[in-house]
C-alpha cells in the first residue's frame, strides 16, 4: 500500500486518504474531523473527494467486477472470513478510534459493536455459499433461478453507527459478488479507513473494496450519479434519500434506503411497568442518536403515575460523561451543529406550549473543554401535531403522551409519517399479536428492544425507507436474478 498521510488516533494509525483500487489516494482539498468528546480535539484533516475521485473509485470497482463476480460464493466466503478474522484481532483499536471519532460508548463498542461487523461478514459469506438455485420443470422446460452479481455497488452510511452500518451493508454486497465503493459520513470517517487497512492486509483483491471520503453533496452525489454503478445502498436521512433516489431513477438503478425513525414506545396497564420504565429510560442511550429508538412514549393513562415514578428513577441513574469511561451511560452529541439542532427542537417546543418535564438544556461535564452534551429530556406535547412529536430529533429527547383504549394506542403509534420501529410492553399474548401487527413499522419489539437476528428482514415503512436489508433480502437486492429455461430433451 502506498503510504500517504496518516495520523495517530487513540494509539492507532489511521489513513486520512481514500482507498481506491488497492492503494491510498489523496485529494488536494481536505475537511476537518474533530472529536465529540471534546470539540477542541482535532483528529485529522481528511481527503475531500471530488468528481475525479468518484470516477476513479467507480472505475476501480468496475475493473474488479468480472473477476470478483466470477469467483464461486465459497471462494468469496474465504476472503470475507479472512477479513472477519482481521477485525476480531483488532477490536480494541477499532473501538478506541470509533469512540474518539463518533463518541459512542467505548465499552459497548468493545463488547458488541465491532465484533458484530465480523459476524455480519461471516453470516453473509456463509449464507451466499449455502444458496441453492431453485430448479423446477414447467411446460416442457427445465427452469432455474440464478443469482448473478449486479456490478459495482455504492454504499453510503450516516455518522451515528459508522462501523456497524458499513459492515452490515458491505457484507451482502461483497458476498453477492459486487465490488463496493463505500462513502462514510463526513462527521465520522475514521473507522471506514481502518476497514480499508484491514482489507489491504488480508489481500482482498484490488478494487473489490474502495473507500471514498468526502462530503455527501459533493463526492456522494457524484458516486450515486455514475451510470456504471449498478446498486445503491443508503442509510441516512429522508432528505438525502430523496436526492439519491432521483439520481438512481435517472440511471434506473435499484436503491435501498434505511432512513430516520420516530418509534412509538407503547406501555399497556397489563405490562411489567418497572421493566417498561427501565427500557424507556434506556432510549437515552447513545444520546438518543439511534434511528430505532422508541422516542414517543405512549402510556396507558391508568398507569402513567407509576410509570413516571419508575422512569425518573432510572433516568436519574444515567451518567453523562466521557464515553471512554466505564461509568458513563450518556455520550456527547456528534457535532456542535447537531447540538444546536436538538436544542432548537426543545426551544421551539417550549414556545409552542409543550411542557418540558425533564432536562431541556445543554449539560456541562467535568474535564471537557468544549463539551457537546444535552440533558436527557422529557416533553409532554400539547398536541400530537407538534413538531417535537412529528420530526426525528436524533438526540436525548423523548415525548410522553397517554391513551385510554388499545385502539387509541395504535392510532397514536401510527400518527407520524415514519415507520421504522415500534416497542410494545404488554403482559397479554393476544394483545402482543394484535398491537404488534397493528403498528406500522418495519420492526416491532414486544417487551424487549434492539434484539436482532441477522437473517431477519430490516427496513422501514412510510418515510423510514425503501426496500429491506438483512439475511437473504440483502443478497437478492445485490443480485440480478436470472431465470434460465432449457427445453427438456434438447441438450445432452
Ligand atoms: P444524512 O442523510 O445527512 O447523511 C448520510 C450520508 O449520506 C452521509 O454519508 C452523507 O455524506 C451522505 N449524503 C448526504 N447527501 C447526499 C447526497 N445528496 N448524495 C449522496 N450522499 C449524500 O444523515 P446523517 O445525518 O449522517 O445520519 C442521520 C440519519 O440517518 C437519521 O435520520 C437516522 O435516523 C438515519 N439512520 C437510519 C438508520 C436505519 O437503519 N434506518 C440507521 C442509522 C441512521
């Protein structure tokens, strides 16, 4: 690998350049990457890709496509397992870099998130290799369905779970035989760069994984507009998805979009109220920067006092602090602009007559010079139509509303344009089935949260997304399915 600019972050060397065609490539322009742990901590000047960068990355992927696509799924699986092993050997380093870059709690990165990236790669390597082509006889012909690699895939990820989402999206694309151009978000670009180093180390063939750094509206827009790209897999905001969807439509390229959420967290009087309140207070985790979070607490009026007493008790236990420390449960927000955005929602809610019953302000944390923490906040909205209920805030801000009947609960749960996730607490199996099916969301959890099986479909309804990822759903997205029909008795 041709060495260019590298910096040391949390004891690990990270490249500031793109990774294209198996080598590091720079850009004249750069953008600054700072740490949310302390905004005065500058991490790196990262290469800011442009039209030429995008074109070079797509050309590299296109150049690698026929050889990578011609390998058997089992041969590709060998490469993916090697990459997974390399990840498992570097969990501590990747976790420390991701924590510095994004501010997610280091202990959960170390314990779960980084290794899950390796699990994603293994899971898809094996799933693709296990695939059997359906075969049947019909109208005198032998029929087979063949998954053919579609070609270069662009993967665009948001800042809030950079490592998890990059590996989650990369694994099915590579396993299906598509070379990838990965563009991470400009607010948390570092872990994608580490992934490129690992791909290089395990000698993934040149051009099979390319990492392009830069701004969404610049190099991101160039990548998704390139007609040589055959699949686009995006996770981020509905606003950016609309632009990318237009580019995909121009080139008639299939596109999946995993977008924002405003999940309902519904608590019925027959539930374990203490367990529900504990999980509800846990929606502040990662400072609420979680697309799947149940941010609208909908509680049956008959148990709201009991629920709130327990909720405040658990919320009081939350510790705002440095995400590198084990005692911390609430990390800082990613960026000053985002902090202002979150604060703006709360200020406008106050002005609109909503009642802020907990938190609602920026918080100071000892030792941080320029901290980006916001207090865990609970708001009782004056109306379901208010912005604080209808828009994704993506910070530690929950709303509380009450309901009387089950029908009213389902109606409130569905009364936004989003449909990514829902959480329901109830002690009744019948109600779990009824309400679970009644909530319009891609994933509904009953009496639990965030437990996921990698083979299950994942995606959003409404403005929360288009298409499904996960398991065979993502493999089929990345394939061009072909029906091959041969007249029976016509060939030896
Ligand atoms: P964003 O849409 O601003 O950016 C996401 C990515 O898209 C970034 O890499 C950005 O550079 C790129 N981008 C922006 N405009 C682009 C354009 N015109 N063309 C090409 N690329 C472009 O989102 P964000 O602020 O980084 O992330 C937060 C959002 O992501 C929230 O809405 C959150 O709910 C959502 N999210 C969804 C899921 C899910 O699985 N559904 C998971 C995590 C985050």
